[in-house]
């Protein structure tokens, strides 16, 4: 049986695994970017709201309005903290997906190396076989010349 057939099948399967790992990596990158975008939006909104609160405080504001502003900022801070945790989790999932893609890529490369070695062995066997055939032909030719009267 040709030993390259199972190797080709393994390479095809490994390529599918690499493709799937790459797809998942892209998905994780997109998710991480979205979580980061939401975190940036929350931080920007907090900054704008804080600026409005400071402006309103300078112009004078009732105590209960100030408490409402402060409670809302506290709520935003909580949301920012939660979103920051989501970003950490997204980064961990992204790193795991990157490691998986790299592992699958190494696996594919290993099969490629094996295939290259097998091709080299096959070529060497073919070259040796051809050399042997040439040597046998040359030996037969010499024998015929030696046996035939001139």
C-alpha cells in the first residue's frame, strides 16, 4: 500500500483543523474587539457625564440632584468594572484560541515534514532502482560483448 495516501489524508484533516482553529481565532478577535469597544463607550460616557456633573455643580445644584448624579456615576463605575472583567475573559479566550491555532498549525507542519521526508525516501528508492537497472544493463552489455566474437 502506498504510505503517502494515509499521510495525505492526515494532512487534509489537519488542514481542516487549522482552518477551524483560524475561524475560531477570528471569532474570538471579533468578540474581544466588541467587548473593548463597549468598555471604551462606557468610559467615554462616564467621562462626559462626570463633566456635566462638574459643570452643574459649579452652576449650583440641589443636594438630591447631586446624589442622583453620584449614584448614576457609581452605577457606571460598576458597569465599567463588569465590562473590564468581560474584556479579561475575552482576552483569555482569545489567547486560548491563538494557542489552539498555533498547536494545529504545528501539527499540520509536522505532517508536511513527514510528507516531505516520505517523498525524499521515495525519490531515493526510485533513483537507486534506476541506478540498479542501469548497472544491470551495463553488466549485461559488457557480458554480451565479452561473449561475442569480434
